[in-house]
């Protein structure tokens, strides 16, 4: 079993409900949600002409590889109604793997720790709230 930290975000539709649905869908994919940070409202990052986000970090137990978790995250996004848009554009749900155990992974499709982890205060505060112990 691997401990992973996942970031959730939503700025379209019923944002709090979207976060809740993403947690439920991750559980359906085999994740066990151990703990979750507070939900915070944040300004958009990257592209600023869009609605504010609700964001949260969750700590999960995961059986399987980081790549399998990435596939599960993408399926959760699709099931939640996410459609391709411009980079950093508005979205119903965003599911990002932030940390996967204490591993460093760099492939064509996955970089862990998340490459912009230090640029997002809500991620750092969520990780700190959960007591994440990893170098990022």
C-alpha cells in the first residue's frame, strides 16, 4: 500500500459537490481516503479570467503504481464532466497527483512530485495541514 497525496480543484458548477464526487469516484477506483485537508477558495492560477476555485488536498492509500493512479485520476475527471479546454482554463474537476510515497518519477506523462507544487500556496498549506512528510 502506498500513501499518495492528491490535489482536487473545481471552479465550474457546484464546486463543493464536484470535490465530494471526485473523492467518491477515487474510492470506487480503489483509493482509500485517509484524511482530507480543509477546502479553500482560491484565485485562478495561470489563466486569471475565470471563476474562483475550491481546492483540497487528500491523503490516500493506493494499491498499484503511480501510472495506475494517474489513469484513475483521468477517469475520475472524465466521469465528473471535465472536457478538454485551454491549459489552466476553467474545469468542473481537476485531479492532480502531488506526491506518491517519497518517490521521484519522471516519465513522458507523469512527474512526481508535481512540478508546480511550490507555486501553489493551497497545495503547500494542504500538505502541511495533513503533515505530509516528503521533500518537494
